[in-house]
């Protein structure tokens, strides 16, 4: 990827897109094509077509998506499948039409069957039913993978796909109605400590296990893949280690300095029992994460405190 290349980061103000932008700037890249959702509606076929015709990017990082936690995924099911299909269909197709040199499509670990063997190997895709609560989002992401594969097979496009594990870090979503579990825990424990609440309520039993990767590690992986990976098959991106939600809550409790009790509301859904990524193919390329979970949460909590007024508007 030449330093002079024009690079379009779709979703550059989100957690993932902003991390990719920081990484590329640190590596000496400067010719970025950036649009907010207010400036460019990626769901609009006409708007995206006009954008690509005018800007003609050389490389595309497709990090834009409608995302959220269990509540958002399960409640806004139509929005999650429609918005994500529209975004990726438009960007991928226009990248083909305008001869983009390379595109990286970012998906999610939720593409795998709910009860798939652990750890999750890329071969397990479409081998069983999906988790119901995030099925629309997962189906959209699976369609994105298959679209990249199809455009490669029919048109020879160098479009690759990466499936990250659960992410966290700067510019995360801390809205308790739509956030993922880790940012939700950070906000809950912080607010409970500040208001001296006797306990913090946590959805589910605490038994599900999840893997977490700092978004700066993901950005480093995306950069490495854009430089060195051009295989047809999508690739998992993660740390290869997981933790139970209960132990995660205890870790966040420790880092935030909260001294009250934990209450697990078992009437709320747990979601998929376990989602641990097999990252052996990523490791074989020479890439490994650098940020430990405890250090990453500590830095995220510091970032949260500094920007709480912005993060907690809702």
C-alpha cells in the first residue's frame, strides 16, 4: 500500500474506523478520504456511486456498520439487517466498478453457529443455526463475506474479509441500551461508584465466556492484513483467550474501584455460551496482539472518565 495512495475509511469516526485512521497516520499515510454519515449516507446506492466516481479511492477499509449489544440486536432486527446489507453492498460494488486496488471488509465473530465447537475455526461458518438475538446482523456479515468471495471469483477483485472478536477501546459506545458488554460494565461500575450504589446489575448468569481485543490491536492487524494478506478465505482476528462475564465484571469492578456487590439477572438473555476465536492462521502470518485485557480496560476507563460527558449523553 503506497504512501501516496488514496485511502477511504468507511466509518472513520467509529471505534474501529478511528483506530484504523490512527494506525495509518502513525505509519505515515496522509491521503485519506473521510466522510461522516451526515455527509455520505452509505445506505444510498446513488450517493455512494457518486462518491466513488468523484473520489476514486485506491484502498478501502470497510469499517462502517450498524452495531450494538444484545438489546439493540434483538430489538432493532430489521434495521440491523437492512442497514448493514445496504452499506456493504454499495461500498463493495462501487469498489469493483471503480477498480479499487484492495478492499478490507470487517465482519464479526457472531457469524459462527451458536453451538459451534470451540475455538471457532473459519471452517465452522454455516455449519449450524445462528444465535437468535443477533441473527440479522450475523446474516448481513455473512453476506458481506460471500460478496467479497464472489467478486474475487467472478471479477478478480482483491477483496479480503476479517472477522474480529469482541472489541473495546477509545470511541466505544457507552449507551446502556445499545452498547456491548464491556463498555456497559465500565459505565455501570463507574456510575455506581460515583453514586455509592450498593450493587450493580448485570444481564444474564455471568457464565458465558467472551474474548476481547483492544481496538488498537485490531487496527494493527488490519494494517498487516492489507499489506500482507490476499487470500480468498476470510480470517479470524482475535487474541485467542477468553474470560467469563462474571470474571470480566470482577476485573472491571477492580479497575474502577467499585466496592459494592454484583447481581446477575438470570431472567435476561446470556446470548451465545462461548465465542473464542481460533487465530492460528493470523498467528501464522506473524501477527499477535500486544495489549493485555487488564491494561486495555484500565486505559479504556481512563479514556471514559476524560470523555464521560460525551460518552454518556444517553
